[in-house]
C-alpha cells in the first residue's frame, strides 16, 4: 500500500526530530525509495545514494536496534535530520536525473516543484513555479549544489519564511522541513 488513498500521508522516510524517530522506516529496505540525505548533531552531511545503505553500507536490522540507534552507534553522533525522496536530481554536482525514474506527469507537466539541495554546509530549499522535474534538476544544477532530491510538489508546495507564506499550500500538508536557530 503506497498510501495514495490516505489523506495527509507521506510515503518516504523522514526523521522526526521532535519524536526522535524515523517515520516510514520500513521504506528504507526498498531500492525504489531512492537516496537519503542525513545531518548529524554537528551538522555533518551524509548522503546515501540508495536507501538500503542507511545508516551504513553493510548494516542490517538485527537484535531489535532501529536505524536511528544504529546510525548513532555506527557514526558516534546523534542524528539531527534525515529525508529520503526521489528522484535524485543532483549527485556529486552532476545532473543524475534518470529518465525512467520519472513518469509522464513529472516529465511534461509544468507545476510547482520542490527540491532540497546541499553544498558546502548550506541547505537549499527550492520551490520552482511552472516547472517539470527535469526543469527542477536544471535549476539545482545551475545553483551548483552537490546533492539534490526532488520533493513532493504541486498542491504540496509551500514555503513559510519570516512569519509569512512565500508560497501558499493548496492542501493540508502532512509534514514540513523546519529550521530553528539554537
């Protein structure tokens, strides 16, 4: 069940820092889940190009330990943030959008598109208007990010900054990426 019929459902794995747990952790076992971007408590960035590699290349669930505990044990630091989604847009600075990894709507329909990117300890959140997913990959490449993932777009697009919406959502949003100053 992909949850398509569920209201306010998010299919991909995301770390809920308030709860201290990975939401949709069970999706990490599928190659179709795509890449995972991760940050530790020191803001160190990790990129796992295949969700099955998270929290480490040869890790497998055993002994009742979950992925958050495993990440912390393997890397010796606390997990601060993690998000998985697909398709991958940019990897190691190159546009690696794979044509068969997107459907006709993503390929041809111009709509709001969202992406998260990373370069030099800077996170880029992009909301592109009137764009296809290939357009979004080109935008992220133009921004010279090292890594970028497509995020849910269309009516899910929203951007809240400085106590106001820059882009108003077209529906209830089941989750959000939130940045807070320490």
